[in-house]
């Protein structure tokens, strides 16, 4: 009986350790959104930026509900969308620098 209780306790601890809050993933998503905003994604890639923000809001909702796996999945998706928004904004013709000319 004690051996079974010990195994059950170890299993419960292992499961609890796997279901930790996705703190780093949430932080990474927020930072990626800020980075996209900083280069003008709101003007140059609004759809991707809005998608990233919406995914982060869903991640926050799941986080608050204790659904850490879902929160992690949405936070990772938010980061990916924010990176896409940033890259699209950087490809905007207005943000590209003209080629350097040689000075005679």
C-alpha cells in the first residue's frame, strides 16, 4: 500500500511539473509584438500584427484559466505571427534604405 502511494505521489509531482505556466512563451510573444510595432507593423502589416495580438489575448485567457498547454500553444502562435508582421514591415519599400553610392 505504501509503495503504491509513493508511486502515485511521484506520478502526481511529475505531472504537476509538466504543467507549468508558460511564462517565457508569454514574454517572448509580448516582446515580438513590441518589436513588430516598433518597425511599423501596424501600418505595413496590420493583419499579421492583429492576429498576433489576438492570439496573445487567447493565450492570456487560457493562462488565467490554468490551461497551460493551450496558453503555451497560443503564445507560440502569437510570437510566430508577430515575427511575420515584423518581417513584412521591414520589407516595406518605405523602410528600405537606398543603396550606398561611392564617393568620387
